C-alpha cells in the first residue's frame, strides 16, 4: 500500500513514523487510519522499537477528523470508532515497544493514539486533552478505557468531562507522560530511549510487554501464573544463556533474538 499520510524513517532497528496531514494538524481521517493499520500489519520483523510522532512543529495529532465525522449516522459512527480502536489496539499489542513522541497538540483521537503507545514523552509545547464532549461525542478510540488506566479515574474523568486541555508539565505531573523535553531535543530523546531498549534481549522485551498488557486485567493469581509461564519461556531462549553468561564472564552480551 502506498502511504500518503505517513512519513517513515528507519534507522538500524528503530522505525519512526510521523503522521502527516499538514492542512488539518494531522487529524486522523479514515484513510490515515487505514494507512496506519496497514503499516502496522507489515512492519519489518527486524524492527525492535517503533516511535510515533506528528509531522511538523505544531501538532502530534489534533484528533479525529471532525469534517469526516460531522454527518455520520449512528452505524457509521460505530464503524469509524471501530476502525480507530482496532488500529490503536494493534499498536498496544504490537510485539515491540512503541514510543509516542508527542511534539504538539494531542487532542481527542491524538491523545488516544498516545495512550495506546507503551511510553509517552513530550515536548514542552505539547497539549493533551479529550475535548469530545464539547463536540457532542465521547472519546471513541478507546480513550474512556485507557486514560483512566494511565492517569487514574479522577484525572481521567476530569479531563473527559471538562474537555480541558492540559500542558506538558501537568501531563508529566499526572503520569500521562514520562518525560518532557525542549522541542528540538524530543526526537533525539525518543531515539535514545529506543536505543536503551534495543540493547536488551529482544524476546525478553517482547515477553515483558505481553505480560504487562495481559496481566493488567487479570485477577492476581492468574496474572502471577501468566508471568510465571512467560518467565519459564525465557529459559528456552539462547539470549537468556547469552545474557547470563556475559554477566558472569564480565563481557558484553550479544543477543541474537533466538
Ligand atoms: N479535524 C479536522 N480538522 C482539524 C482538526 C480536526 N480534529 N483540528 C484542526 N483542524 C484543522 C482546522 O479546521 C484548520 O483548518 P482550516 O485551515 O481549513 O480552517 C486547520 O486544521 C488548522 O487549525 P486551526 O486554525 O484551528 O489552528 P489553531 O492553532 O488555531 O488551533 C487547535 C489548533 C486548538 C488544535 C484547533 O485546531 C482545534 O481545537 N482542533 C480540534 C481539536 C479537537 O476537538 N479534537 C478532537 C476531535 S474529536 C476526536 O478526536 C474523537 C476521537 C474518537 C472518534 C470516534 C468516532 C466515532
């Protein structure tokens, strides 16, 4: 598939994808969502970390495309919501870590896109918000589900009921982002974070993501059993032997993803 709204850059095993729709501050229409879905389906298995950002200096993603939603019927609303929700679920369950490098407006569906990523870092110009109720809708790309998981029920309800946009420093304080940087440092910091992840055993990182995601909604005994199963599976990998041998022989580990 040809991508008209995605700018893709691959550096070694880190891939950066920038959503690019300059006329609408990178608002997500169904074409962009389909492109993103297709891109996620075909991502090279050699890629070990994905960074998602917004093209340009002003916006990460300013929401779902309001002009496309304006005249939707109820079933069309369901279908559009499903399209976004399915793409974002692909991000959440992608077998590699996904970093959102939030360079500007992350509103509505843009905030929800960031929420579907594993780790969020932001420029000090970023603004986050769920303004949907001011448009007569609710967050429809799983924001009512994920925001509370990340910032807790109290802040999630306040943000969603009021529609108030918050600045990067407040997003940092409530745990919506992990770190805030000067705009010109953001992408370097995202790549540095990716590089720290890439140094580790790839299968172990993948299992860790799967465990954290799967266990979140399980009861304690099931969650602990799931981790135990995945922990055991690590010992069937060559990388576990390589990592522990390197430690014990005081050498650097060379992981082969096996
Ligand atoms: N959709 C469509 N166009 C947009 C969007 C958007 N979300 N955001 C900005 N644009 C367009 C503007 O219309 C404008 O176009 P034009 O130049 O043709 O007038 C252009 O981008 C530039 O925007 P502004 O002139 O408004 O730029 P400002 O710097 O003055 O303001 C803001 C920037 C504050 C980001 C402002 O554009 C804004 O408030 N945008 C809308 C933000 C918003 O409400 N987002 C939430 C949308 S709803 C949503 O995301 C729901 C997700 C779940 C959907 C489920 C479906 C069922």
